[in-house]
C-alpha cells in the first residue's frame, strides 16, 4: 500500500492525462465495434482500473486498442448477423465471448505462458500491426464519406432475394427443431411464411447489406459506391478532424491532438446546427452489470464461441505484453508477464460483465502516462476513474459528437499503428531465398503473408501461419549453419584460454561478453539484458561474436537497441571475430559503421587485446 502512494503527484497527473487521451479513442473504438460509444467507455473504465490494480506492469494504461477492436468488430458483426441483425438480442452471446476471453487470459497467466510471447518474431509482429492499421483505415473510409449501407435503399434492395432465402431457411430450421416433417406437412411452412412481413424482409436485407460491407474486404468493394453517394458534410467533418489531429501535433504535443480535434469539430457541427449523423446516445448514470448473459447460460451455448474467445485472449496477451516491453524500456524496469496477463484477464472479464468491449495495454496511453510522471499502478486506476467521472458528467454532451469525427480519429489511429520501421527495412533486408531465377527475403515474405492474410482473411490464423513459416525457415537456416559448424561445442560463461593474459588492472574498465549461438527472435529478450550485466565502472565492452553464426531481423534490432543504450552511456563497443552473415545484416542498416567503426572490429582477440593495451589506461 505504501508503494502504491509513493508517487501520488506524478501518478495523478499521469493518470488524468492518460484518461483524457483515452476518451476520444474509447468513444471511437466503441462506435467502430458496432456496440456503440458506451461500450468503448465501459471497456476503457473497467480495464484501465482493474488491469492496473492486478497487473504486472505498474505504468501500463489499458483499454480498448486498435488490434482488439479490429477483431471484436468482426466477432460482433458475425454474432449480430446470426441473431437477425438485432444488437440487443445478440448482446448476451457477444458479452459471453468477451467474458470467456478474459477468463482465458487469467488462465494463460496462471499457467505461466506470458514468458513465451517473446518468441513471436519481428516480421510477424510487423505484418500484423500494419494489417491492423489498414483494417481500421479501410473500414472507416465509409463513415468518413457519410455512407452507411443500411440506409442505401438501392443497395439494400439487391439483398431482398437473399433475405427471403435466409428467412425461409430459418423457418425450416425451426421446424426441424420441433420435429415437423416439412415435405409431409408443407402447409405449416406456408402458414409461417405468410406471417413474414415486408418489414421483416427489409430488416434482414439491411443486415445482409451491412454484413456484405463489413471487414476490410467488404468495405474495400463498397468504396466506389460510397464515393458516388458521398455526403460532403460528413466528409468535411472527417477531413477536418484528420487535419487537426496531424496539424496540432506540430504546434504542441502537450495537449492530445485527438481531443482537440474532437472538441473543435464537434463544436462546429453543433454550434452551426449542421445536419450531421451523431453517434448513438450514451446512457447516463453508473454502469450496471449485464446479468442477462447468464439467464440462458449452458455449456452447449458457449461451445461455438470458445475458439473465438481464445483468439481474443491471445491477441490481448500479445498486444499487452508488447506494450509492457515499451514501458520497461522507458522506465528501466522489468514487468511480470504472467501477472500482467492475469490483470488484463480480470479487467476484460469485469468490462464484459458491464457491457464493455475488450482491450489490452495501450502503447500511446502508456507512453503519455510515463512522460507525465506516472510510475505506479495508481496512475492506471486514476485514468479509469477520470473516464467514469467524464461519462457521468458529460454523457449528454458526448452523445452529440458526429460519427464522422470519430471515423476521422480512427483513421489517424490506423495510420499511426502501422509499423513503418519494418516497411522501410524491406529494400535493405538480404534476399536469402531463391525460387527459380527470383531471389527474395524470407523476413519480407513472412511480413507480407501475415499482412495480407490479416487484412483480408483472419488475424489470428494469419499470425499462426506466419509463426509456422518463420519457424520452418529458421530451422532450415540453423540446420544449414549447424552442418557447417558441427564441431562447435557449447561453452559456459567463463574466461576463454586466450583471455588468461588479460591485464588485471583493466578488468574493471573492460567488460568481456561471449555471444554464443544465433541471435534470433527467441533469444533477443536475454540479449537485451546485456546492458544490465555491465559494471558501472566499465568504459569498454568487448563482444566476442565468433560463435554467433546467424542473426535475424529481431536480433538485428535488439543489437541496434543495445548499442544505442551503450552509446548514450558513453561506453565503447569492440567486435571480435564477427562472422559473415551477422556482419552483412548489420551493414544493411548501417550499424556498421554508424555504431561500430571498422577500427573497432577485430579478426582475433589477440588484435583486440593489443588495441586495448594501447588505448585504454588504468584509472586506478
């Protein structure tokens, strides 16, 4: 308890700032999900508070995120479509999926799976994050143009034959469940069909129209129609929002530009009495638990959704722990991955009970919290309380926000979440695979496969396929390298023979580290701890790399980060016996010579020792 209140001023400022930043995003993610702005707010309130209270990353701010919302809206759309297009009818099943996802996250943390998230290679993460950005951008183009498929009468009309087919199929399923033999008593079917009204057919047609344009692929095909039916007012509101979000950042970053855009554009729309489409009304009052999800509960009813819930649980785990790593780098601390998963699971479970959409650790909000002074879990709890107070006091005002403004904010989120570092590296990565006369990079292939499959098919299947491809390619590379160096034996972390003559008086100033084995996505976490092993008095680090035969993109960036940290501390780094493939990788992104000059690369330890004796003096 004493530790919780050890940084009250910093945590209060960090939590309030993060809560303000989270407000427009929570509303936007809620609308985007299909459950309405209140679902985004409820998710942000409860996940932020309880994930902070029980989690393993003290500075992390949690809530609805782009990846979690991208998957959630697909889940929600599918369940709503299966329930005759009725959100209220589908809501118990939807919240059950979210609750299951939270419980599964608690289970993942309890059995210790958090530490295995680091084995996801960089190209898979890169392709996945870029796909999330594309999905959000593409799906928000329609509302930013003021186009809503359900209200396009001509478009809805084209689905009426299919709607009648679906309705008849539902009647036949009902009769089969009741034991009625249709071919023997077709009159019952006709009587039931006669009770279907034009309004029922129209409602089903609207549901099918919305389903046809859902997801990135559906929205992409609907864009030409949206452009023909563009609503210039809605487009102006969305464009103005995007302009302010990016433009205001050039003026100052101390005030969240998304919040400024939300306030300015909403004020213009309301103040001038414009005829715009507002978001759904946000209920006032304290959120109440949705216990109706348990009214018809049975294990049989949740069976179809178990894999869907697992998808959300795994995605939330990945999303949260990646943000935890960012927080660690900023605060120079170490998070507890399994405890973090338990905290996220508790937050998501409670959010589901109150009708909120699921979430995870949010990178932007976490960075804002840390920069504003947040250092303990109290900051995340305060962020949740701030959102609750805003909802209670300003729900009527928030209900007047234009839907196009939130679409514009989401487009900027989509642009921001894409992995530009990975995209920029594409031309410079080595082409290590040959297919006939064509040579291409395995890292790029994995990233593009994950990117395309995630955007236009299924996010989790895409990650799974990416992991399989990465694993197979890695095994082949290591197999080839191991065959070439089959006489190499593993060594303990101890002095090697040629280090016996190292001057005793320089042992405090010079730190020697042996890097043994490939530096790849599965070993980067341990490698990143290298800077923590270096004594405070050390001015020079010797990396002996003769037993590091291979380095992948994840290892490359881990090496770059470590060298950057050492450079900031004023520590010189020397390479000994750098092998061909790692050297080639480091030259491609200019680690050599930007961080390590040629004069600091030695073919043998003897040459390095000679340089040490000439250039490093005993300070004692």
